[in-house]
């Protein structure tokens, strides 16, 4: 371990060796959760306290992706919670899924990214758009963590505008030939399979399952990130890669297919980001009550109370938003614009809370002895990926006016 990291580095747990985190529930939202949902949350919280918070600071300081966590996520049921148990998933409702993401991101956004990508961006498209054979071949192994996947949509020249992607495949009779490249792909350097979005000869977008080991397929790692340092990010490069025809996802094509996956992942981010925010709030409140300046706890100063009050207000509003959105997801009524609103709002709120919590911790807030700065840097990625803050604003603008302002 690095010299400035002790066991229990997250959650205001400085030097105590234990993560005592408890979440705020100012509007008694627990009354709206079922016993099963509360049990799932407490199991995930215990898992995070045992498997993530004691080590995460060290992993991030050293930019290590802890590969062993994949199997552990599989065992606890963090992968594909809403996928039916027939295929190894949890068969759970969307509020349970949200709670799982909330607890993991309370530990670290990079860890939540690993789980989100696997569940929403790899298992979900195979489940929704795959053949029965593909589902049986991949889903159980992805669910139990035997396999890790990644999702390749973004390209060097096409980020906010994925419709323009140029990665392409050509029908060669008994196989497809895939060419192009993807950038900023979470899990890419260690993934066993990639869900790759590419255009056919008619320039229509399709999903392909690309397995590691195929000739011409490489996954160089992206180094030098100051954010999501415990998550592994890289490129996907395809140089005349022969793809078996049975690896095409046949049920849905067009840009709508990857966008549906993104709806599911963005929903998880709406919950996850508030997990990070709650960790920052918990740590800031604890620190403010313990830190003495001018012979008083800094919590007794009005300006500190203002920060804490505003944090709790925004967390409570976001919790209500998440619960209702989860309810709509379970009724299959949630719209893309509703999901955009929640992703955009909650990540922005979480980032602001992290910044305010950092101020409350004074100089200590920049160190790895507290989780704050790590959350803050992580959230700078979360506010950009899966649709930037401004792109979600434009999605809402389109919903309100009926006029797309993207181009
Ligand atoms: C750590 C990390 C992990 C990621 N993981 C994945 C992954 O697993 N899979 C994947 O496919 N992608 C992934 N991404 C990519 C991510 O989704 C993109 O970074 C994101 O969509 C933005 O694209 P871009 O970075 O190319 O920015 P750009 O699209 O170049 O945008 C730059 C700026 O211009 C603004 N902008 C762009 N268009 C408009 C417009 N029409 N109107 C107003 N403003 C506009 C944007 O809001 C932004 O502020 C990841 C990114 C990061 C940072």
C-alpha cells in the first residue's frame, strides 16, 4: 500500500481502519422500498465496505484495475441484475438495479463503470438483440464474472455524434471482415468480448460480438487518466478482422440499438452518481463536526451549514427522482428524455457536492486520506461519458420543443 493510504481510506474513515458509512434518508424513502430491495442494498453496502473501500484509494493512486473484482462482482450479483435468472442474471426490478449501482459508486465510480458496462452495455444488448444461442453462450459467463465485456461505440472522430461512426464490416460469404477503431472504451484492455457497433455495406449500424484473440484485433490501453483510475480504458482496433457470421446481433439494427443500451446504462449512472454524492456528504458532515477552528467545530459556522444543507437538499431531490424513474422503468414507461434528465441532473449535483465537500475538508480534502477528491475526479468522466452534460440538455430541448439542436 502507498504511504498515504490506510485501510478504510474511503468515506471519512481516515485512520479508523473501518468504513462506517451510512446513507442519508431525509424523506424516509426507505418506506418506499420493499424488504428485498433493502436487503439487496445492505448486502451491496457490506460488499463495498469489505471489498472496495479498504483498497480503492491504493488502486486509484497506482492506476490499477483490480481484475479479481470481476469474479467477486459476479458472485454478489452485480452483473446484469435485471437479466432473467434463466441466463444467469438476477431477475430483479430496476429499483434494485439502481440501488446496486448506488452502493458500488459510493465506493468508486470506476468500479461502478465496470459493473454498468458489463450489465447494461454487454449483457443487455445480447439479451435484447441476440439469438437464443448467443444468450446461452455468453450471458451466464458474463453474469458470474467468468467473462468480462466492453462496449465499443465511440470513435476517435465520433463521440457525441455516433451516427457518423465509420467502423465497418463487409460480407465475405462465410464471414464478415471488420475494419476501424474505437476509443475511450471502458474495460477494453482486459475484456474477453466486445460489443462493437459498425456499419454494413448499406451504412446501417449493427452490433457484433468480437472475441479477444481474433487475428487483427488489438486493445491498446489508454494511459495518463486523472479520472476513473481504477477502471481500465482503452481502444479497440480492427484490421481486417474475420468475424463469424453467427456473431452478428440480429434482432435490432440502426442507431436506436446502441442508444437503447445507453438508456439502461444512463439510468444506472443516475443512481450511481448519487451514491458518490452521499459518500461526499457523509464524509463532509463527519469532518465538519470533528474539525475544530476558532475553538469550535467548523460545523457550527453558518457557511458550513449552508453547504451541508444544500448537499442534503440536492441528494434528497435526486433520490426521489431516482425512485420514481425506477418505478417508471419497471412499468416500461420511462422515456429517453426522462433518463437524460436524471443522468444530467444527478451527475451535475454529485460533482457540485464533491466540490463543496472538498472545500469543507480544507487541505485534507485534496489527499487520498478521504474519498472526496477521487470522487470529484471520477465524476468529471461520468459527466462526459454516456452523453455529455450538454448533449443531455439538447435531448431535453428536443423533447420540449420538437426541434433537434444537435446540428
Ligand atoms: C473514462 C471514459 C470511459 C468511456 N467509456 C466508454 C465506453 O465504454 N464505450 C464507449 O463507446 N464510449 C466510452 N466513452 C466515450 C464517451 O461516451 C465520450 O467521451 C462522450 O460521448 C463524448 O464524446 P467526445 O469525448 O468525443 O467529445 P465530443 O463529442 O468531441 O464533445 C466535446 C465537447 O463538445 C460538445 N458538443 C459536441 N457536440 C455538440 C453539439 N451538437 N452541441 C453542443 N455541444 C456539443 C460536448 O458537449 C463536449 O462538451 C468513455 C469516455 C471516458 C472519458
